[in-house]
DNA sequence: GCAATTTCGTGCAACCTTGCACATACAAGG
DNA sequence: CCTTGTATGTGCAAGGTTGCACGAAATTGC
C-alpha cells in the first residue's frame, strides 16, 4: 500500500538506454559531444520511463532554472497583468516561475526562502523594502525590482512606470475640466508612491491649486481604509485621485452611499486601468500602466542578468490616461 | 566585482562552533542527543554567520518542508481568501508555501514541476484535471484538491463547498420572491460546477420552473464571456445566477448598459461573496463559501497526510447566502 | 569498582545532478 | 605506418543536507 513510487533517476534512464549517466546528462543539457544516434536513444528512454530531472539536485550543482516572483498581496488584479507579462516572457525560455506572497511571511523572509530554494533570480514587485535591504539582496542574487525606484541602484535592475507622469496626467485632465479641489489617496510603502504624489503636487502647483494639496496615506491595501475615505469625502473635494483602482471603487461606493453623484459632485480617477474599470457600474477613469509590458521587461532584464550582464539597468515606461464617465464632468 | 557571495554552509557553522557538521544538523532538526550547551553554541554561530539551510539540498535527502499551491489563475479574488487560509494554517508549522499559476503552463506541467522541485505536497485549487489524472498525481505525491469533487478518491483528499446546496439556496431565495425564469451562468471545467448546476436544476424543479432551466457554460473565467451574457439577457430572465462574483459584476454591467434595472428587471446573484460584493455600486447578493476555512482545512489535511495518514478524507463545508440589493426585488 | 546503560557527538553514505578531465576510436596528414 | 586531430562517450568529484551506525564519555546499578 505504501507504494511511495520511487522517482525515475538519470541513472535508470542511462541503464535503459545502455549508456553512461553522464551521456544522459549531456543530452539533457544539450552539451557538446553527443551523436544524433545517442541523443535519439536517450530521448526514447526518457519518454518511455517518464523521466524528468530533479530540480533540487540540479539547483544544488548549477542553475535551477527557476525564478521567484514576490508579490505584496494577491488581491490587486494589476499584479495579475504583471504576472501575465512575466509568464509570456518566460514562454520560450528554459526558466520556470514560482510565486510567493508577502503579507503573511515578511518580504525579507520570503526573499531568503527563495534564495534557500536555489532560485536563479528574483523579481520583487512593489516591495516595501528599504534601499539598503534591496541593495543587500541584490548582492546575493540577481534581482529585478518593479514599482520601486530608489535613487541609484548598484546591485539590481528596476522597471517602473513613470509615476510622476501619472500624477501629472491625472491632474491636468481634471484641471482642464475646471476642478481645483483635488485630493489624493496614496500609500505609505513603495517609493513609487512618492513619485506619484510628486506628480500630483507638481500638477496642483501648475494648476494654481496647491493650497488644496491633500494627500491621505494608508499603510497598505486593505479594508480599513474606509474611515479615511469617509473623512476625505467630508472635505468635499471636487475630485479624488486614488492610487489604485480598488481604492477608487471603494471611493465610488462610499460617495454613492453618501448620496454624492459621480462625477457631478465628485470625480474619481483610479490607477492601473484594471479590467473592472470598464464595467458600467464603475466606468472609472484610470491611468494605464501596462502591467504586461512591465512584467515582460522585468523578465527580460532578469534573464539578461542571468546570462551575465553586470551593469545595472533601469526601464521607465510611460503611462496613458484612459478617460471614462467617472471623471467626465461636462458630458 | 563578481563577488558571487558564497553561501554560508552547515560546514562553516560547524567549524565556527567547533563541532562536527552532523552536530549542527542535529540542532537544526532538533534531533535527539544534543546538550543544551552545544545547542546554544551552534545557534550562536548560526546567527553570527547568518546561516540558513539550503532547501534544495535538504529536499534532495528528505523532506523539503515546502508545499506547492496551484491556482487556475490569479484574477479571482476568492483565491486570495483561500490563500489566506492556507497561510495562516501554515503559520506555526515548519512548512512554507509556494504558488504556481496554471493557465500559461498547463496544470499537469505545473504539478510535475512542483514534484521536480521536491515539494512535500501539493494543494490543487479548482483543477480542471480529470479524475484519472488526479488519481495519478495523488499516487506520486501527497495531494489535496479544492473545488473538485470526484466520486470516490483513492489517492488524495478533498475540501469542497457543498455546491449543490449553493445552487438550492440561491434558487430558493429567488423563488421566494416570485422569480420563475432563472438562468445560470456556469463553467465547463471543475466538477464542482456540475454540483452547483445540479443544485440549480433541483431547485428549479422544486420551484416548478424546470422548463426554463437555462445553463450557459463558459470554458473559463475570461472576458470573452461577454457575448454569452448578451445573448442570455435577451431571453429576458427574471434572475441570473452567476457561478462567481466576477461574472456577476459583468452581468450587472451588461444589464445596466442595456437599460435594465437591477433587481426590478433582472435580479443577479453571484458566488463566493468576495469583497467587491459589498460595494454600493454592486451590492451583489452572493453565496458565501468561506475561502479561508477551505484553505485552512486543506492545509490541515495535507499536513496530516505528510505526518503519515494513509486513508483519504473528504471535507464538505456548508455555504451561506448573503442577500444584498441585487436580488431584493420587493424592497 | 566493574558492568550495564544512558547521553552526547562524530563519521559517513546517500540523495541526483552538473561539468570537467579523461579515454577511446576513427580519420586525415605527413 | 606513425603522428596529430577531431568526434564521441565515460569516470568522477562536488554540491549541502539528512539520518543512521557507531564510538566515547558519563552515569547508574549492584
């Protein structure tokens, strides 16, 4: 009953094919010095026995061909877009992706765990880690950071949306429609938010309404925000710029519950242009930062790193505003 | 420049502590036969050198203490609830969780990859694999299935919502309000959906409106559904029961866009009671199947398995209807 | 005080793979 | 026919850990 089905190893394949196990290894790695005949024979045996290499053993010796992706949570659908990009970039490569979610275990723990599992490299999304911690991690393992733009990284690559531009786009759009009292709901942690706030502030200054510069920060994406939104709406802003769509949806909900019309009483703008924005009940204006592009680029950078690049690289992508009813004050 | 910072190994810890490396291993595994003094000394060295065991090497020999979780996609927030449950169940155990997303790579590939990575066990969520495939996988590695209820599993455990009950709850609720023409939007793949459909059908029969039993199935959660929803709404059902909240939100969007009032013209009910249901713009009636409980139970079962249990176990959780405005026809 | 038992540590094989150094065979060049 | 070269395959160490078998010392029993 306890048929703990022994794994088929490279050795058994070798025996079956009647060659040395080194030869099998060569075929697997398609290394130099194997005749077509041998390759054929080995491949047949592999298929016959249903062999697949043990990643742990492989990782112990050289590369594991597994890369880790660390997300801050799994509730934000924008992260799904990023992952789509990562997956498709990995499509024609020998690499596999594995994901971890911070939030429960800490980000440092998770990163360490991934190093322990012999991952070849890590993509860290919207990390709350300090510049110092990132530098440290980057020294230990090839690292690409998404959504966090420290001044001058020396040990890792970054891919970011131009968050400053995001903020300015939104404010410019709202200002053009006459809005002056524009509030922002932001987030404490990733430094990308600081950039977005900067864009907001600059936009407000250009707009001549710097006096209303109201930024409210939450520690992280969570339900607890509600009370903050309540308080914010009581100040009666003409518009609210939310750091992500999910918060914007909540803001819409709250505005409606308080009898405010959208966009007449309060215009609302989100960020990320996730799928739900297009739903009629939301019809949310949002800044599109193609998550897929971001994921794609990050993966490209990481693979380049793994192939040997040593200098750091930074990619900045340009956002694009998608206007919908939630901010179309004058229809 | 290429300071590929060598990992600290168990050997260096041993040297630092002035003991054999086997002794260090004993401390790590807190095995029998270590004095407090030695334990102390080793732990100090571990901390001093910042040592952490190499999981790959560990996995090569015995258990890796990593379990894999396979999700069908990462867009459904209900999965986040499940993961929360899994994480908290893992909290006080030595196990770590790692996640993979099917959809790009196939589920079988992913499962195989996890076996290759020496994971100790796997939790498979809403898998589309056949009973046969599951049985096969279960024979190779400890396996718990969530959201898929094959007749009589022999090699794996299952945790499920009572989906039949879900369907009946919904129909009973709608029927009580006088609805007769109730449609259902379902999904092809996991067998759990068949159960939910069964509940719907039984409910419709009890309700005396079996003649309208309209079930529309999509291959998987995706945008493409839209056309199907259009067609369905044209049949003018009094209510639509959607297999998950996301589809319900889309249905709401479509109904609104077509000038239908909710719930007067068409009532809408979702499933999973995800966070967005409570938003004012959705206010979606939904069946609550505590994802957290499901994740918790699945993890418990898996750990029991890893600790040696051999008989299969099946857990069935009872759902609960949460009524909101989207189905409150007579306010 | 000697044997028996317990407690604490050490030695070493095994896990499965990679990748280099090496052996063999066969062809071509002189 | 011997030398050199190339193509193909084999042998083996190494990688970091676990866990068992085994010594050595300390404790106990009588």
